[in-house]
């Protein structure tokens, strides 16, 4: 596993090498001059405030909603489970479009914080809910037998067990926010990503833009280091051979009505407003049209790119995640951390890095789908890594040991033992990567072969000219295309729920 893992880490670090090369070529004095500016401080403050606020809100919302759905008698839990994940089917820039096209009051920090929180909280909800289902109920029963109440049990027993899922989910939220472009550009909230895009678009100012990207990479390093320290070195796999069983759901009592109101309000803001806005523009927009041929072609292209990119990304994530969990050490930790950099770099920087590498060293792959697939893998490998690692964390290594004692080799053990155990995590990761690729914008704009158009690029082209009605059909199709995959993320949960 080590050889492919090292190669995968090197590929994921291509944007880092690209930015570092630019910094070295312009020299130390110019690098300091480009970095030590009031504008950089303003961008750092804006980005930091948005990341901190969104991580805090998504942690609370994602964990709270997961607890209500998985551990309480909340009415209609099966329906709410699907609706709480459904915002993943609405891209952040479509969510921004839904709000901005109705009112300009959402522009600025408050509006940006609200919209990115509504878009990203499912990235915390999903892993936390999955881990809540997999926890051994004996832990909570023991705490109750010792006389501890529900809140004390949750804080001292349940929450530490949720730490891998919670930290993994919030890490993906933070890294994704560092690279978010479309939603924040619409909301007129300047961050490093929007500033980098403006630099390239206005004057193709490579040194200045890449110095901003270098600061962004430093932020990524800080986030990865902080997450690593908070995670610690504990193991969370269940020990023993007891059969799986469910812990009784807690009755909400007087809290039932407020809890239901909170869930309704959340789903209304996250789903009702953007979908209602799309419906409004589809019906009343003066530029609304339904070019069936173009809609069918862009849908087929988005679907094909999403499926191929998700498969490739998951295949690349598996060896790195397996080494990190099964063979922990400084080298494997370094390899895992290396895969996260691409998600913190704007798509435009990833695209330009790959264009530079392709032109200089691999010209035949320039302007090909292969280069676009590589960009998707670099950007969305963290989503796959979080899902695969969480699944491996709960797959006891003793099963691998038993397989080896029965004469099975490493590859046979991986195929017959490990992969079946982590299949749900692989499925969830594949779905998350697929959703990300179907709605990816900036890298697709720069790397897609000439004539290749996706739903996201066509939507952006129309919104850039303020043709909201013309953009609405493409946005609606992105939602329709993403919805079945979003439902699949919740399918396995239905079987484990009791009415």
C-alpha cells in the first residue's frame, strides 16, 4: 500500500509545489511586499471569521439534529432524516442564487455565514449520525447505572466517542470554506478565494494571486494541525463479539414541540427558500427557456464526469486511509495530511497548477478529460478520506488478523474482509464526491476540453449576465441530479429506525 499512497500524496501536493515555485521565483523581498499589505489582513480577517463562525454553527446544528433523529422520539424521524441531508443536493452557489435573486439583504458577513452554514451542516450531520448508530449502547447504559443523567452522559461518554466524526466533518467544512468561490462571489463577501479569482480575471497577476494562495495554504496547515491535536490517538472500534442492538429512544416530552419547530425552521431555510426561488424564476423569469437539447447534453456530461471522478477519487483514497488507520505512524500521518491540501486551494489554483504541469511535462493530457479527473481527485480527496477513515476506524483489526491466520494474503483479506466491512463508508464517500463534482465550477471552467459544458458552467454563464430565468433550469437539474444520491446517503438508516 505504501508505494501507491506516496504517489497519491505527491499528486495531491501538486498545487502546493506550484504555489511554492512561484514564491521562490519572485524572491523573498517581493513575497513579503505582496503579503504584508492591509488588503491581505482584511481578507485574512474575513476568511477567519467566516470559517470560525461556520464551524461552530455546523458543529452545533449537525450534532443536535443527528441526536434528535437517531436517539429521540422526534415525530417523523424518517422524513426529517432525508430532509436534513437534502441540502447537499443544492450547491452553495445555487443556495446563494436563491437568496440573492430575492433580496440583497443577505450580502455581507451575516448573509454569507447563514448561507454557507445552511449548505454545509449536512457534512457534519452525516458522519455524526452514522457514528451514533454504531456506538455500543452499553457505554450509555453503564453511565446511567452509575447515576449520571442524560446531559452528563452525553458530554462525558457520547461526545468523546463522536470526536472522529465531528472533527472530520468540521475539518471538511473548514477546508471547503477556504476554497469556496461561487457562493461568496454572489454574496459580495471578499475572501482569499474571491480575491485570487479577481486577480487572475482582471490582470492575470500570477505572483500576487499565488502569494494569496500561499497564505491560504498556511491556513490549511494550521487547520490540519489543530484537527490532528484534537483528535488524539484513541481507538474507537467496538471490542467484543456482542450482537448489534439499539438503545431505546429518549422521549422528548415538553421539548417535542420546540425540537420539531427547530427542525422545520432549519429545513425551510436550507431547502424551502432556494427551491422556492428556483420555482419562482422558472415560472416568472423573462429570460426563462427550456432548450431541451442543451439541457440533455449538459446533464449527460455532468453525470458522466461525476460518476467517473467519484470512482477514481475513492480508489485513490483507499490505500492512504488504510495505511493511516492500520499502520499508524509519522509517515502515514504525513501522507494522510498531504491529501487535504487540494481541498483548501481554490479550484482556479488547482486548475492552473495542472495546466502548467501538463504543458511542461505531459502535453498530450492537456485539454483532456484525464486532466479534469485529476483536478477533481485532488480537490475532493478529503471528502473520500474522511468517509473511508471513519469506516476503517470502526472495523476491528482483529478480523484482518483472523483472516491472515487462516492463510489469506493481504489482498485477499482486503477484498473478502475489509472492503465488505467498510462498504457503507465507501458508498457514503462516493456519493459525497459525486455531489461535489456534479456541482464543481471553477476548475471545470478552466480544464474542461473545448466544447465541454456542464450544468454548473452553463448556470454560471447565465447568472453572470443576470439572466436568472435562463439559469434556473440548469440549477433545477443540478438539484434533480443530486437528489437521488442524497437519498442513498440515508437509505441504510431507514432500516435501523423504529417508529
